[in-house]
């Protein structure tokens, strides 16, 4: 079985297209869902508003873990199709929800969809690319996924301005889910590529041992895991609190949508370059620099609200995330053996995406008790400290 992106161009390109729809599905919520909480359901508490992030983050975290475990033992394609089936009700639940609890449940299903589908496309693209080009494969995967997020966020912002917050902005979501499910039926499973890379019959340690290596024992994977969680705490802040912060300051829904789309757009586009560079440069210093740049971008939001400041902060945050995001995944893929790489990636993505729930608890509590600016400052400080941990803990060769 040949490895490499060129040798597997057709299945690789199919996975690229599928991941556009994965990103677009979650991008539906980026600009308007926190505004729906206030306008449609009268929610004032930031902690209650961010409850959708807790349900999404925890569900996606464990879906990542499950996807990695099953992909190593059974196969990839079934996970991908299952994830799309879980996502089918999501647009309808958000469009017609009579109570906020329905939105929270929709995000449970969205978490399953994102955990299974995004994890599986990523694992399969790494399988196809082989060891020499996995950074590029990860960069391409994340680029197209977050391009889908950005375009979807921009679209929903303008649809909400023209037609209201519900249901019009979520009509495209129906097409996204159906298209993703249909295309996934034509995917070729990549377990044979893993066996080809391993060179021998695959063997793996116990799953608990894999988890301990990923989260604590192995220095590179520990550094990546803690940075991944902190990265998602910042992402949760942008998703859950900043639309409220900007709205309170007088920005329109369309302006909020544009600012919300800038962050994943810069992040996604730049990953085409940073994913490739992570195969050539020191992963350690790309991660550390990216965390510090993210901290600076979050700090820009403290200068006030308004389109110029919002877009500047979002662009800086997106660039920092682009330096970090594919590089963290490549670090995990480097350190794990092919036979248990999917499980290690699942553990990492579980821990990373638990950061959404941590963000809702941390930022929501601080915003309710001390105001949104305090929550922004706290997340910026935590992100900077995470970069320091990477600089001190990872070895120079990584």
C-alpha cells in the first residue's frame, strides 16, 4: 500500500471536501447563537448562556476519545458516517427550539458530529500522507475545516441581519450535513495504510497506558496536551462571550459576524503554510510563539470594542492559533507509534476539546462576577503561561 499525498490524491481530496462541510456545520453557531440566547430566550447570566459550550465541549471531547479508540480497532469509515447521522437533527433543533434546553441538546449532537467526523478525517489524512508529510496533511485538514467555519459564520451573520436570528441562518446547515453524509459513503478506509507504515503486524499498549503517555508521562505529548486545552479555552471565549461583548458595545450582527469570521479565516488560511513549516522547523518554538501571539491577540480585545479593534485582535489570535494548531497534532503523531497513533490523537483531542467546557466555567463565572473584560484578561494570562510551559518542558529537538 503506497503512502504519500500524491499517491493517494483522490481519497485525500475527497476527505478535504468532506472536512469543509464538517467545519461549516459548526460554523453555523459562531456569530449568532449567543445572541439567540438573549433575544429569543431572555438569558442574562453568562454562565447559563455558555451552557451550550459545556454540552458541546464535553460531548466532543469524549467523541474524540471514542473515535480514536475505535479507529485503531475497527476502522475509520464507520465512525465518519455515524458522526454525520448524529449531526442530521442539529439545524432543525436550533431553528425550532422552544426552550434553551433544546439548544443545549443540539450541541450534544453537534459535539458527537464534530468529534467523530473531524477526528476521523484527520486520522485518515495522516494515514494517507505517511510520516514525511503529516504536518502538511494536518495543515490542509485544518485549513479547509476552518475555512468552512469562517465562511459559515460570515454567511449566518449576514442572513441574521437580513432575515432575523432564526430560522434563516440555519437553513444552509441542512445542506451541509446531507452533503457530508453522502460524500462519506464513498470514502475508502485507511487501516491498510497504517499496517503498511508500521511494517509489521500492529501491536499497541493498553489504552490507559496510551492515555498516561499522552497526557503526562511523555514530555512532548504532555506539553502539547496542556497547550491544546488552553487553546480551546481561548476559542471558547471568542465563540461564547465576545459576540455578547461586541453587541453590548453597539456592533451590528453583520459586524459581529465579520469579526467572528476573521479569526477562523486567518487561522485556516495560515495553516496551509504553518502545517508545512512544522515539518521543517522546530515544533517546540512554533507552539510557544503561537501561544504567546494568541495571548497578545486576546489582549487586544481589552482595548475596546469596535470593528477595527475586533478584527485586529481576531487576526492576531488566528495567526497565533495557526502556528499552534497543526503543530500540536503533528507533535502527538510524531511521538505515537502507527499502531496506536489514532488512540493517542483521540486522547489528545479529548483533553483539548474539554477546554470548551473549562472556558465556559472559567470565563462564564468571571464574566458574571467581575465582568467580561476580567474574563478576557484571565484567558490572555493563562494562554501566555501555557507558552512558557511549552518552552520549558519540551526538548530542543522537538
